[in-house]
C-alpha cells in the first residue's frame, strides 16, 4: 500500500465530556495516535503527521454510515462501551461490513478493543464476557515471536478497559501476545488485519476520566478503581503500536 493511506475510522462510541472537548470524538483520539505513530516511524518522506495520511471518520452507531470501498485503503474499528457480541442492529451491520472487508484482499483492517472483538466475531470465533473480570489501566503483556517482530520490542504495556474477550484465535491469524486475564491480546494476518485488545489511543487523562466515571456509577468498586488509578500514569506503548499499525499498512 502506497501513501496517502486512506484510513476510515469507524467510531463505535462517544467519549466522555473532557475527552470529547479535547478531541471532538474517538476519531480525533485515533487521528492524534496515528499522527504520533507516523512521526515515530522516522519516514517523513513517506508518512508523517503532516502528510501521507487521509483520515475520515464514520459514526457507525447513530448515523450507521460507512465509506465506499473504492474510497478507502483501510478501516480502523474503535473501542466502545457497548457489547461486541450483542445482536443489536448497528452491531450486526458492523459485523456484516467487517465480513465484507474480510472477503476481499485490498482493504486492510485495524481493530482496537471492541474493534478487535468485532473482527473475532466476524471470523466466527467465540467472543464473550471474561471469567477473569475487568482488565483495566496500564497492563503489561507477553509478546509472541510475531508480536516482538511487529512491535519491534520484547514486551508491551497498554491501557486496558474491558471485560469482554476473544476466546480463541481464528483460523489463519497469528498470535501477538497475551496477559494473565486475556490470552488473545492481538491478532495478525499479513496484508489483511492487525488487532489489539488494549487501547493504544488512550492517555492517562482519558483513562482517569473513565475510571472516575465508572467508579461514580458503581461499575467499579473502590478496590478496582484504586488499583486502576495506581497504574494509570505508568508508561504505556501506544505510539509503538500506532507505528506498527502503519508499518502493517505500508508492507507489501
């Protein structure tokens, strides 16, 4: 794939107030991530925060609008507070669209958290609540040999915010990593897809806002909230993952 990379961000949720005020929507959060990842690649003549990326945003929850396939090179399916295995109309439409992308061989897929789970569902594997419960805040994971190759380091730490998981790797994908609470932390198929269960796009501020809101709502008890807040400011490798996403799009 040659620049400009035409990436359609499929927005599957709306951020909380502070994050929305800063980024407008999750499309803005991911645009900031992709631009940072592009600069970190060190290939300004190919792709950077000022050139080589053409990013569009699509509200697939409320507007349920999707790009024409001839106008894009890749889709990025965002995270969401919604449940990826529910049979509600907009989620079923998203799964069908993902299957349509999987049936062709030009447009590539990036999936993050909920998006990672949607790809798993579209490929026919079990996606459900995790018996291990919530996985939140900055969490280290073990990388496979392929994960180390793609992310170009021996270990990875990412923000997490989920209690649903993909239970097994679909046929034809390579495993990228695992954590104690989630054995399927990433999936890869050359020229087709790359996904992560974690949130490379999240920052300390975004996750702190989520933790505080869910604690106030009673979703997170005191122990879970305090544990998440204790780790929210730790180093995480979001930009590393973003660069890997872009290398995936650029690879022949």
